């Protein structure tokens, strides 16, 4: 179903590059088949992430002109702080330059050697920031399939068990909404509430990774009993009310190009975090951000909860999913909130698993169409060669997504019998997690 008209009109446009097939092939060879190393100027449609790549609104741009760049006590911080307090309900607010900076600050404050941090699923940078503090990241997502209403949920029985067995070693419990590593799938209010009760019973702080809190609120509105008549803002507030604090990458659900939010109820936790913000982000009223950025986040936090925006956002993604399904493209459906995931091992079933079928398909898709996406499967044990097509907010229209779906179907058809993929020639890191970011690859056979 067509998603209906966009709830905004175009005031400023950005040209997108169109290259010839030969130019695209040269570009991907030059980037050693690594999507992260490609030049953005060679990309026609960029679906590598939904982070920091959203279209800001006229209200955000005009608020940015009011940016107060004072080192301490800026008016922009006041506006940012009051937006965060209003939307989350938390009293203490610290800015940081992006989500992973919030993680660094919080884990510096709370994690010591041997600490165990429990989450439905930790995002990559979250996991890394825990291990940099010598802690252990434990994922306890519910094992379910994507047809469930809330496939992003945490396994509450496991949470109870782990808190009973290891409570002493656990400085905090987190839930990530939506669950990015579980394909952007949502978490129910009931699940958040249940986790909250268990944590309270054990006296352990419970923190939401709320990168995509607005998208999660919309899923709750659509799917969970009792929330259909509530506004996304009321739902978000209730979600935050069950936790003791949150981290938000404002590059996602605050529609901003930069920014992070660390907020909490406990003054004591705030006091513990402050030295780390000052040491690595900056003074507590700018935290690695310019006044302009703080202004964009303050406005974005409200816009992202606007009902017509969220309705369209959801419909736009749903339309993309339906286009792919109608063309027989194998993916993980129903999809989650910010991205569509395709199964590379079904798209190109004859490419051996150790020849990076996901990355190979991503390369083939780029050569055919100029679309950039991300292989997240080849290095991740439970992702089994998934390709992620992340959709930035307010950037691409229905026509853009139609084009992408058509191109994917075409590349899948052309390559269903392809037997060879890529080999890795070099990686600049030993960390399995970041090999895909730094690796160099070459074709086994011409593509
Ligand atoms: N938590 C989650 C759930 C995320 O998805 C991300 C980033 C972060 C934390 C870190 O935030 O990028 O502002 O430092 N995810 C992006 C992605 C990069 O493409 O999925 P950040």
C-alpha cells in the first residue's frame, strides 16, 4: 500500500549523484568492496545507516541560528535540558556528542573489571565500551521470531535468574529500544515494565538505550493493548518512567545530525558521571556539542514524537517492505522500525559462507544501482549473512524506495546462480566486531 503523502513539503533540495555502471565499478574497486570506504559523492541512494543522516526541519535550522556558544551556562543548554526533562521525565541531564559518548561516560562511572551488564541486545559500540572498562556484556533477548508483536523483548525469566545468580556483579541493566541488533524490532511496554520491577526488587539501576524511542513508542501504540488512544509522547513518557535513566543517540530519534543525551533520576549517578563528561566531552552544559547542536536536538526531540511524522515514517518503511515482498526478495519480515534486513544466503545461495555473500550482494547492488547498504552478517555469529538497508528519517521518498526495491529484485535475479564471492585481503583490526568496517576485499571472479 502506498504510504500516502509526506507530512512535510520540500524547501531545500540536495542533488543525488548518478554515475555510469563503469564509474560505479571503478568506485567500488577503489574502496576494496568495503561500503564504509566508499565516497558518499559516488552514492545514489545511501542506506548504510539511519544515524545522523536525517533531514532536519526548518524549525531545527532556525533554532540553530539561536545557538548560544557560551562555554558554561548557555541558553541553548537550558533549552536542550528542558526538552529532555519534559520528554523523558528525568531530572538530571548531561549532553554528550553522540550515543557512544554517553555509553563511555556511564560505563566509566559504573563498570569495573568483571562487571556484567545485561541488555536485551547490546549495540556494537555499547559492547565495546563495556569491554574497554573490562566488563562483560550479556545479551538476554527473548528467543522468538519476527512475526511476534514485539520480537525485540528481553527474556524476563533469564533476567530474574541472572540477577539472582550474579546480582553483586551487575551495576546496571539496560533495554535497547528498538532492539537494533534484533533487526530494529520493538520492545513492549509490558516487557519494559517487567524488567523495571525485577531490577527494582534487586536494587539495580535500569537504563534505557533509547536511540529509537519514538519508533518504539509507535509500535506500542499500534500493537499493544491499551495504548491505541495514547499519543506517542505519552507512551514515550511512560516508557521512560519505568527506567532510572536513559542514553539516547540524538542522531537517530531526535532527527539531528549530531548529539547525545544522558539523563537520570539519581543525583548520585549524575555526580558520578560529571567528571567523565568534563574529562572527555567538555563542560556539563555543552558536552562535546556546539550550542547549535543542542538547539537542533531540543527541537528534534519533539518533532520525532509528532503523530503525523511517525505515522508516515512507519508507512514509508512498511511500503518498502511490501515492495520487496511483492517482488519475491527474501528478507526478515515483518521488518522492524528503522531498517529492512535481507538474507544474503537466500539471495545468493551458491556463494560459500566464507566468501561473504552479504558483502558480495551489497557490492553487486551498488554496481547495478548506486545503492549503498551494509552487510552485517559475515562477522556476526547470529546474523547469518544479513544485509541491512537502513532508512534515514525524512530523506527518501516512496519513489526512491521503489527504485531500491526494483534494483534489489533485479540483482537477486541476475545472481541467483552466482557461485563465487569475495576474499578478504586485509583488515586493520583484530576485533571481529570492526573487521567489516576496516577490511579490504577482492572479487574471486569478475562481477
Ligand atoms: N545504541 C544503539 C542501539 C545504536 O543503534 C547506536 C548506533 C548507538 C547506541 C551508538 O550511537 O552512533 O550516536 O554513537 N547505531 C548506528 C547504526 C550507528 O548504524 O545502527 P552513536
